[in-house]
């Protein structure tokens, strides 16, 4: 080791290697300390996210069930069947007909796809603190050449006491009915629809991991490479001197 340090060439090589090591370590520290803007790496927020409570199931009285079912049946026979559509205006909630004028409604410009209804079959789905719902199967008239379809209808109570009434707040083709889904694509059914929110995790670049590892590897690979090259040169010189 003393002989190597006595050599000017080796001292210069070690100086260069020491400089490379310092630069590699400094760059590694800088990269590791850089803030990551990726959403999944950010710290937890101190603001508590609001928790939406699910509607609580309730027991529907016979009177409320009869009134709600009567309103739902009248909605189907008017708005859906496109007969006396002006009567359906007062059967739906303000949210259901939001953005529509009474004139457009009476002219049949409803947010409901028309269907030639011959008869219906009702299946009770739920009753909770926000409303009540059924699945209704619509059977078409023979002249319409349509197919039977399943729809979901929801009603919510408005007012209290003697002024309490049930209004249609949701109407949509049943997602379990393939025929209903294809038919729903041709119209604009209303109620309960929500936009799809794409939620994806930001992908972290592999460069943030590879670059620090590459810099750290230089600390070992560069000195090893220099030593190997010099050893090979000296080996060739000694081999030539032996001849």
C-alpha cells in the first residue's frame, strides 16, 4: 500500500476516485431528498373525510305502500307510455324534472324513454329512510314489436302529516337485464344517474429507483474497473519482461 501511495500516478488516480465517490454520494442524497409529487406518496391529510351514512331500512306501512305504488303505476301509464303526459308532471320530484319547462314536458319531451305498455308486473325491492323502490317488468303491445323489459323505479316521500306525498325520483332500465341495457342506450332515462369517476393511482417512474442505485454502484464499479485495468497492464508488462 505504501508503494502505491508513493507513486504519483496512483495518488492522482485515488484523487479522481475520491472525487467521483463524493459526487456520486452527493447526487444520491439530492435525488433521495427531492419531494415526490405522486399522490400516493403524500402524507395523510389532517382533514377528516366525510362519511356518508347508508339509508336505514324502515318498515313501510300498508297505506304508504299503496299510495306509492299507485303513483308509480300512474307514472308508467302516463310518462312512460306517453299518454296524458301532463298528468305526470306532478308525479315526479323537482330533481327528476330539473332543467325542464312545463311546456316541454307537456309536449312529450320527457327525460324518459317511451315504451308501449300493455301490462306490468311489480316486485318490491326496498324501503328505507330515503324512499321506496320496485322493479317493474313492462310487457309491450303486440303491435309495437318490442320485448319485455325490466325497469327500476324509486319514490321518495315529500312533506309530512296530511301533506305527505310520494313522488317518483328515479327511473332507470334494470342493469341485470341485457335487453334493457341495450334499449336504454337509445334514450336518456332519468333519475339516480351518476357520472363515473376515474380513480387511478399515479405510477411512480422507475427512474427514481434506478438512478440512485446506479450512482451507488459507481462507488464500487469505478474503482474496481480502474484497479482491474491497471492490474492487467502491469501483468502484460511483467509478461513481456520475462521473455
